C-alpha cells in the first residue's frame, strides 16, 4: 500500500501520535495489504484516511454514481478512480476547554481544489471529465458539539475533507485531484 511520504506524512504521523495520547482518537486502520494495493488505494501527501473516531461531515453533495461514471470515462490511456474520502492535515479551526463543558465549533472556510502529479491530459480536460474546475475554491462548513466531563480537558480540531480522485495513465504517471467536500472533526479528551 502506498502511503504518504515527506512533510505531509510527518505532519499526519505527528498529529495522530499526539491525538492518540488522548483517550478518543486512534490511528486510521487499514484493511489487509492484499485488499489495499494499487493506485486506487494510494493517498496523496498531506492527507489521511478518517479513523474510527474522526467525525466526517460533508457539506458538498456527492456526485450521483451514474453521472460520475459517465464523466470518468477519460479514454483508453487515462484512468480516473471513483473518489476516495480523505482528510487534510491543515487545521482549519481548533479549540479546547476544561470540563464539565460542551465545546462547540462552527467552521466555514474556503478551500481550494488541488491537483498534483502528471495526468497525461490537460487540467482543463481533466476538469471537464470530473465535472468541476481545478482552479476553484469551495466553501466547506459544518458544526460539532463535544461534551467534556468534569476533571477532563477536551480538544476539537477541524480539518478539510476531500474527495480524492486518482488519475493514472498507461505510461505509469499518477496524479491526484483533491475536491473539498466538508469538515473532519477530531475530538478527544485527556
């Protein structure tokens, strides 16, 4: 399984390590390697799969499967995966508080679509096939409430959620298009 490398992996690993020291968040769990191989399971640098204790709230509607499959037919030499839901590692908002309390966080941020790698087709053509511009920003917004018991300190951090499209061609080039779709909330106490 291809995993993120470089600074994105270090940030993600440090984040998960820090969060795991609390009581509610654990590192994302992957399935057996035999079930999770190939480009369709790769995650772009700077992103992570939501874990069991990550609350993902989608504010952008998911494309209907029929329309999406029609758009993803890129051609014989370029292949586009169906979207995979991932979280970014850039913190949008964060808060903490001593219990007994309820932490409330409302997030509304503009997040840019990002594209990296080599695609074998132009970004304009790729945008047409995906049904959205690769040069736009999308506003993601949602709210969470987290109950913190007496004697504990609660933490809430918000990250953008993305639909990750993996683009591969017959020459072995791979790229990722990340469409913002909502907010990942990590909540824990210690």
